[in-house]
C-alpha cells in the first residue's frame, strides 16, 4: 500500500506539527465528519490560513489514496486528551474520509491499519478510537448502531493482519528464503496463491544459488 508523503512543515500555523519525538504504542482511528472533503483536501486544510485550530493528524485515507502529513515518530494533536494524554503523546492517527465511495475508503483504511500493526508487530489490542481517549463521537463513519461499525472494522483489520502474518509452521522456511544469503523471495503476501512467473523466478534464483556453491 503506497503512502503519499506530504509532510507539513515544522512552522505550520497553530503548532500543528510541534516536532515532539514520539515512540508510538497505539493506532487511533478518526473520521473527518466532512462528507465533501477528500484526503488531499484534508491535507491542504492543515496549511490553509483560514484554519485556526491546532488539531492535526498523521495519516488520512480516502477511496483513492493515503497521505501522510506528520511523520509517525512525531506527536500530532488529534486525540483530545490534552498535551500529556496517551492518545496524543503515544498514538499514530488515521483520519478516514467520509466523502465519495465509503466502501472503498473503509477497505483502504483496513489495509492501512493492518499494515501499520503488522510492521510494528502490534496486535489488534493496539487499535483505538478517538472515542477511547476522550469520549468524542469519532470515528463517526464506523459508529452505525452502538459502535457495531467499529466492531466490524476491528474484525476486518484482524483478518487482514492474519493475511500479512507468517504461519508458525512456515516461519523457519520463510526466514531462510528471505535471509540476505538466500534472498529468493521478499516474503510479501505470504498467504496469497503463487503465480507461475513468481514460482519460476524463485526456482531460477535458487538454481543460480546452487550453481554458485
Ligand atoms: Zn477524531
């Protein structure tokens, strides 16, 4: 999943990028509560002179793309739990757009969330709502009735996370195949069916390796 990096500058108005180093422990989900705003619109709003709020976020996702506005190892002001709050000081934030094709947007948000959890070796327990930090009715797009949308979102992220993970029985072999000495596959999408060209390439690389020995 491609992340379009468009960081706002350190001197962005209203302290939106304070530049405070962060070692994140959670991933917090929001939605924009704006049915007309795309990911690019949201990113542009962060540097729009008529925006007088301090609020900011790390990543925004819509039905077409993901944009990163603040690096994931810096604090953004999104959780409403204050300057020392765990939500603000220890969590990466994703804004989900409410514009255009919501079904596609949710799928992109699921993939992005799973990617971040997977890369950081985090379980689904690290996934939080804005609501969990400060009681705000957010992410509104996932509320439906009594947060059933949120429960469903967590199930979808768990499934995607499972897709990205290596099964215990295969781990030793995958570690071998992806090690720097062997390097016959990059090991991505481990649960996906293999195409003929991918299989032939792996065999070819292995054959080269044997001939070198
Ligand atoms: Zn929010």
